[in-house]
C-alpha cells in the first residue's frame, strides 16, 4: 500500500489522503478431472488494484465532514495445462 497524506496550514485538522495498492497472486492447483485423463494442472491468477481518496475537514465546534472515493479493479483468470 502506498499512502500519501497532506495537511493544510489554513485549517488545522483538515486532511487529504490518497492510497494505492496492488495485490497480484498466482497459484497452481492439481485436480482430477473425473477419470477422463490423468491429473490436470490449473494455473490461477488474481490481480486486484485499489485506489482511494479521503478528505476530512472540521467545519465548526464539534462538527466535521468526511468524503471518500474508492475504485477497485479485479482481474481473475485461469488456464489448464
């Protein structure tokens, strides 16, 4: 995860945070395909990317607001060998 945070001098407590992460997992699974042939190998791929932006600001005594946006991209795949 790669976070980046920015505070603002004009308004104490105001924060802007941006985050990005990538998760890339691959694996191999050996399985029996029901007796049609010998064991087969399946290669599985899973890649997930996430980006988010958070904004927090106080607006008065005991009051504040928080806005967030998040984007997630998932790419799943498999192939037999």
